[in-house]
C-alpha cells in the first residue's frame, strides 16, 4: 500500500523569534504529533523557512513544497496556522481553494481548526476569510510601524546601518567612523578622477597595486564572505558609484531606494527630493571641493543624449568562466566582451569576446531545428482517451452511490429488525471498505486526468512556440524573451543555454562553428 505523504511546513520570521510558541521547534513538535495521529502508514517530510517574511511566497522551502505538490509527491500539508503558510489573503486563498484541491492535496491548519477535507465545495466560511484578512493586516500594520520608527531615526541622523559604506566602519558606540586603510583608496580614486583619469584607467591601476575591492575588503574583515571569491576586480561601475556618493563629504544620506510593495524584494529608486540628507553628519574622507571637481570631470565623460540600444539578447549574455555579464559593444560588427577580467591576463576569459551575429545565429539554428522537429512529429497515432476516462469516472461514481444506497438500506433493515446488529456491522464494514476502495480509484483516475490535461496544455504551448519560431528568419527580441533565460559564453566558443520553456529545447550546449 502506498504511504501517505504529509508535508509539515514550518516558518519563522525575524519578528516571530520574540514569541516562544512560534519557534521552529515548537511548531515541529505540534505538527509531528498531529501528523502521527492521522494514521500509521504516513511519511512526514519537513519544509522549513527560518527568518522569512510571510507577506509573499518567495521563500525557498515553500517554493520547493509547491513544486512537490505539482509533481504529486505530497498528499497532505500541515501548518500551525494560516499565517505560517502566508499572510497575503489572495495568495493563500488561491492555493488552498484552487491549486491544492486540483492536485488532490489536503490542507490542515491546526490552530485554526481547519481541514480542507471538511470543506469540500466551499471556502471554509467567514471565519477563515477573516483569519486571512487579519493575518495580512497584521503584516502590513507591523511593516508600517517598523518603517515609521526607522524613518524617524533617519530624520534625526540616529539610524545606524550594519552595512557601512566602503571607507567607513563602526566605532565603539556604533557610530560611523573612518576606516583609514579603505579611506586611502577612496581618496586616491577621487584625486585620480579630478586629474582627468578615466574609471577604466583607475580600475587597472588599483588591480596592479593589488588593492582589494570593496567586496574583498569586507570579506577580509569577516563580512559578506560568500561574495569574496567572485568580486576580485575593480569594475568601472564600482568606481563611478564611489565618485557620486555624497557620504564621502560627511553627508548622511538615506531613503535612496524603497521596496516596490510590502513583502517584495524588488527595490526601486526614489526621486532625489525624497532622500534624507544631513550635512556634516560624520567625518568626511574628501573635501567638498575635491568631490565637486571629481564629479565635474566625470560628467564630461558622459553622453547625456546617448540612446539606449536594443538587441535581442540584452541582459541575457554571461561569461561562462567568471559568471559576470558580458558587455555589448556596438562596433561596426557588434560584439559581446567579458570586461570583468580586462586587467588580468592570467584569467581564461581575458579579452574573451564573440560577435553578436555568430551568437544570434547559433542560438537561432538550435531553436529552428527544434521547432521543425516538434512540428514534424506524427500525432495521428495519438489516441484521445478523454472520453474513456470520463466513462470510467462516471462508472466509479455509480458504484460509490450504489454502496451508499445499500448502507442506507442496511440501516432500514436494522430498524425493522430484518437483520441483527452484528450482521449490520459486518455488512456495513464491507460496504465501507468497498466505498473507500472506489474513492481511491476515483482519486487516481482524476489525478491521471489532471496530469494528462496539464501535459496537453503544455504540448499546445510548445507547438504554438514552434510555429512562432518557424515564422522568423533570425533571432528576434520576441523569440529571445519567450525562450531564453540566460546564455553562458566560453572562450572556446562553447555555449550553455538556460531555456525558459524547459521542454521546448533538449539541447543546453552548443558550439559556434
């Protein structure tokens, strides 16, 4: 007999850590005890998100759980309460009322006394809806209060960030003080820029002097160690960000960015009028005069009316060696070039480049070949089993109804004393077993039908994509956006392609002839 898979989902946010009953261990103890009471033939799988907000579902463990649900690897989901799964009423309602029933997954919220098996065909009533809204309101209200307190501290210049700007460090009382060693590099960058040296020249000079990048420096100091190996070269953008940073004049600058929405991880830039600025807040590394001179020289290098170029693989081409984005160089024959290692001749991707035409053609050849293969598949032999499955489901439903009627008749016979109580119990158990077996068959057929429907829809999507490819004669922006997530280019002209539609292309690697 197949084991009954129970997924227990545990979540703890930063705010919840203050409440003992919300701890991961507390949730685990409660849910495991509940799961074990559901039967003997159960297998428990844990999904844990520790330190994640419940305002959205962009959490590693919950995403893995949803993937396992779609792969029919889960029979039941257990949570302590609705807020553990999520605090967004629309998202939580969508999954509990539509997605989980579609895949035959039972959802239980222990503290809310909610079991989806007891609410088939309804939404759980007004009590469940109110819980959704209360959880979402709590999260939004907490967010607003937290932001309000933080912004008040910022306006007074009292807010202390744990991530200090390169050139500064935390003092004994948490104040922002100058880190002399890093500050020397900052001064050098400003002075060289003020003397008319380009960011490319400065990046080469810093590399030659073996000066650690800001990310490397933080790694040496014990911060952001995971970024240390992959940020060993000074980039032009890093140097430019230092030049325009007013904090080096002693200016306290906050609120330059904001999250797009509550619970979102996407940041958007605020208008400069919304920034909080307090002059002479901390010790300056460079004078106001040097700052203005360096930025005046930098502005002469910029092209204010430069138009943003559009090309099919914009933002999708990456160096396969160093894993940094390759620059698009719009020459007479446009190329993609790895600029990250431009100063280090020992790197395998030093001066690595590929022409745009060759790259586009190689990718278009792959998708054209695959599109032709898809459209040439003979579907004549494909048998439509939808009608057969519908008839089988209808037959099983009739059997379930028949068993229920026989149980009702048994009860009437017991009341009229046509059968004894022992006979009634024995026959009722027999019909209950048959009914349960029929229900198991029904669920299996229904899940099979849902899988077939998903496969049919996916197949139709792939065919539509193949037809769209066949209409084109070259790689277009529309095709690239529809099919390609990322392209990794290696110095030996080898390509690795990450596709958006996984079942469309079977080839993930290619070589440019």
